[in-house]
C-alpha cells in the first residue's frame, strides 16, 4: 500500500468547487484548504506507484485545478527493500572468497578514472 500527499493549486474563485470535488471524490481524502491562497492538501492511496499516478493524473484533469503535485510518499515496497538491505551482509561474498584472484575483481566506484 502506498500513501501520498498532494498539494492542489487552484484560483481562489474556483476553490469551493475544487474542494467539494475533493471531499466527494473516491480518489482522495481532503485534509486542509486555504481559499485565499487557492491551495488544498489531499492524500491518495494505491496498491502501487502506477495506481497512484493514475489517480494523480485524474486529479490534475479536474476543472479548476491549475496544478496537483505529490509532495511526500510512503511506499510499502520501498520499506521491504530497505529492510532487505539492512539485513544483507555489508561485505559482498566475493570479497571473502579465497578462490577469486584480487586482479579479477572490477571496482566501478572511482569516477575520477572514468571522466
């Protein structure tokens, strides 16, 4: 499950219409708005990034919306990958293998020699 916050920008004269759409829409949850600034804060949820992008694209197409941009995102699959990295051995197994000649190890971390 992914959750992202979105800032929606509209003209102040369109604020009430856009706010009402956000409150009634099944695509998002309305949290806060500032009519004078024409800004609305919403969140969207999705099973993956593609679902969130599809919802964001629909929100951007709402009449009266000037812009809608993701500000922060929480992604479960990213947490899973971070957990795997944290649990992995910090030293690659090939560096502990006495059967591999040091001359056969290719290091690609030095950019000075590549430029």
